[in-house]
C-alpha cells in the first residue's frame, strides 16, 4: 500500500533522512520507532508532502507522492493526526470535527459525526465547547476524529498519546484497535511501545535517518539488543 524507497530529505543543507526504506501492506498497523531526532516526524511529513523530499520515492497505492502538493496527498487517502494535535482554538469541537471533512461521494461506508461519537463518546458531550477549552485527551480524540472524517485509507499518527494520562491513552489505543479491526491501515509514531506491541503487526526502527531494523511485535519483544541499542530500554 505504502512504499518508501531510498527516501532522502534535507532541511536546507542539513540532511535528516538518508535513504528510508519501508513497506506497509493494506490492513497493517505499523510503528515508526526510534530515539529523539532520528527522523520519525520528518519521514511522516515527507509522506504527507509537508516537507519536500530531496530524493527517492514514496508510492501510495501505486501513485508517486514525491512532488505532489499535500492537499493532493490527503485526497489520495492519507489522513494525518499531527504532532501537537493542532486543534483550531477558536472553533467549537463540532466545527473542528467537520472543518476538513470530505464527503467522498460514492464511498461505501463514509465516516460521519455519529460514527466518531460512537468511537469517542466523550466528544458528544463537548459539541459546543471551544477547541482551546477541551482537555488534552479530548483534543487528541478530536484530532483523530477529524482525520477520520476525511475518510482516509491510511491513518498516520505522530505522537498521539504524548502527555496524556494512562487511562486516556488506553482509550485512544482501544479506539485505534477498533478501527484497525475494521480494516484501517495505521502508521504510528509513539514512545509508549508497550501498548503498541499489542496493537501493531510491524515495527520499523529509525536510526539517524535510516530504517535500521524491522520486525514483528514478537521479534521486537525478544530482541533485547535492538531495544537497548535503538530504543534505549
Ligand atoms: P522527535 O521524537 O524528537 O520528534 P524525530 O525522530 O521525529 O524526533 P525529526 O523531528 O524528524 O526526528 O528530526 C530529524 C532531524 O532533522 C533532527 O536532526 C532534527 O534536528 C532535524 N530537523 C527536524 N526538523 C527540522 C527543521 N524544521 N529544520 C531543520 N532541521 C530539522
């Protein structure tokens, strides 16, 4: 579904990605792991067209993404839940939820506000609350709901549970497991690996702008060397 081939990205003269290779199959839940500053967000932002890669290719369902404008990337079916949530502070919860929704005519089973509320019942009680008055957990649920309302084929989450209480984190993971069980493909960057081992099928460890290791949850759990060397525990 998503194939990154020798992807390189620079910020000015400084190189952040040195040839990232990654393959995600439809229906998979995969993680991008690695210590701070290794290139996880840059990889995601390169996929989304937010930063422009300097070399290599990214194909999504066979279509080249490198060189595409980011709105086109979104239209092809990639939904991003960005780092820091980026909720519009002066819009209500409901306005935030529908602000970027696309109606995808002909979609067999499109996301609706009702379906998002079924996934995150907390949101339904906050319909008229302004974005900046929502709790961190509510904002995160809203950011996920907002991405789902674009009817993505692949949902990408960057640090979705950062700064959230363990109980709220569990709610987020539970919701993601639910949509994964319905067939959604998901790529996630997160530091809470323990929860992800349960949910994800595939893990990619990034070290200095390259994928240095990849494997299943069982392989990662069994591999003390990889965890200590690249993940620091
Ligand atoms: P973190 O977990 O801290 O977000 P990360 O793995 O997502 O880390 P990136 O944010 O992708 O890492 O950063 C990769 C490299 O690119 C780092 O060396 C970082 O300093 C550099 N970098 C990231 N964003 C920029 C930018 N806007 N301008 C210049 N350099 C950047």
